[in-house]
C-alpha cells in the first residue's frame, strides 16, 4: 500500500502565531493615529478614517473571526485582493501606510497558494516601494527611473526570498513524504519479519517431524535388512537341522550356519543403530561387496549366483553404495523365500552419471498386479521388503522396477544417479 502524497496546503495555517494575529491590527492602529495627526489640519480625514476602518473590519471578518475561511484558497485570494486595493488607495493618499508592508507580507506568505503567492508578495513590495519613493517627482525621466529602481529594490529581494522559501518548503515536503514512506516500509518490513518468523518456526517444526519420520523409516529399513533377514535365515537353518535326523554332519552344518547368521545379524543391527556402513563395504568396493554377499548367500542356500560388473568400477557416495547393497540383499532374500529358482544373476553396471543394479532369477515368478499396495506377499515377507527397497532408491532420486510373470522368473532393477566420492568432496 503506497503512502498518499499530501495535498497542497497553505503554510503553517494550522498554527496561527500571535504575531500574525496581532501585528496587522497593531500597524493599523499606529498608522491610523499617524493619519489623524497628519490630517487633522487638512481635509480628507474622514475618507482616510473610513479606509482605515474598512481595512480593519475586512481583516476581522475574513480572517480573524473565520478561521475556517483560511482553508479556502479562493476566499483568501479575494481577501488579499480587496485588502491590497484598500492599501493602494491609502498609500497613494498617505505614503506612511507603506509601513503596513510587514503585515501584507505575512498575509501573502500564509494565505496565498503558490504560484499566486509570488504575485501577492510582488504587490506588497510595489506598494512599499511606491510609499518609499513618494517624494520623488515622477514627471521626469530621472524621477521615473528612481521610482522604478526603488520598486525593484523591494520587489526583487522579496520575490527571491519567496522563491527560495518555496523551494525550502518543497524540500521539507519531500523529506516528510520520504519519512512517511520509510515509516510505512518499516511497518511492512516488521510485518514481513513477524510473518517470516512464524513461517520459520513452522518450517523448523516440519523439518523436525520430517527428520523423526526419516529416522523411523531408516531404522525400519535397517531392522528389516538385518534382523528380519537374519532371523529368517536362522529359522530356515534350524528347520533344516531338525530335518537332518541322524546325519550329524548335516545337522552341525546347519547349526553352524545359523550361529554365523546370528552373529552377522547382531553386528549389522549394531551398525544400523549407529548408521554405519554395512560390514561388506568397510573394506571393499561395491562390486566386491556384492560378490561377497552373493557368495555367502550361495553357501547358505546351495544355489550359485552369477555376479557381473560392467563399466569402470569406482568408489561411490556412501548412501548410493549402501542403498544398492541393501537392495541386492533384499532381492536375494526374496529369491530364497519365494522364487524356488535354479539360476540367479546379479549385474552391477557403472555408467557415466548413473549406476544400476539388476537381480534376476528363473523362479516361479508372480503377477505384480496381485501384490497389495504395501508390497506384501508370502507368509514370511512381512510386506516391507519392496517398500524398503523403493524408499531407499527413490530417496536418492533413483528408480526401482520389479518385472515378473508367473512361471517366467523375476527381475529387480534399481538405478540411481551417482557421483564419485572425489566429485562429491
């Protein structure tokens, strides 16, 4: 909202100093007394007194008793014109009325708007100069020149003063306007700052809630990828041990595998709590870590996994490597639980700006349209596997696709933008 510009006004009309109210009447009284003293012995005193009374009554009726009329430029223009006419007659008849000029200047400056004020000041100055040059005979060229010089000596300084006073008034108005605009801008700024503070508080609260939610999702994914998968493997090995019967070697192999899974699950759980890199990534690149994970999975489930790496292997950002490793672990766990496959392949592809992971099997497959929205299928899957994989990959601005048909196997493809650790540093 812009600040409206102030309307033109008469200078200091709201404040009518005592000197402005008293001085004109005081001068009229003094000059009237002088007129009586000078005209007593000569004729024309009645006319002079009538003019003096007319000037006083005109000021009283138009200005003193009607303060509201001071706000009307047209009324004040009429007042000033009539007053100057009366004073012109008085100055012509009695030159000492030129001493009324101070009151005339006060009225001109306070009651007349610009640019008519300049004419009012000039009129008062002409009367004052005429009174001062009253003794000069204007019947000769020298007398006219002297008269004009005296009038100019009054008009030019007073009009110049009026001009500079006007410029000073404009500058004051501009400063007042600038101050009003600055105050309005400060008010809007304070309102904006208060609004921004409220928005900041809400954003902080939302960020805190989002952080809590992200941490909950991270812990859920980590628990699923470590404890849930480990416990599932332990249960599978213990069930196999029960079925071993009298075969002590086979029984011992399954129990040993269950014990190893328990230790690995415990270690991974501790790492997940502290948000550490998975153990396979501590000392190896992603391609090597995938080979190790696939090897341990093959030894556990008795099914070979073919691991292929294409492109130039390079160290990636921590989040990218963790997400792809966990996706491979979950995909292999799903193969073990659901697929009944005879062949499994894992392909890691390093491209210029992306890295992709594909896990495929030739198992029984399924119809993706029949999988519930939460990704649940099977009795032990718990429904969180696909959700966890998708959240990890999409959290890195990547994509996850699951392709499967009944009897034709399943393929899980994850692709994420990838910058090397050197580039990200």
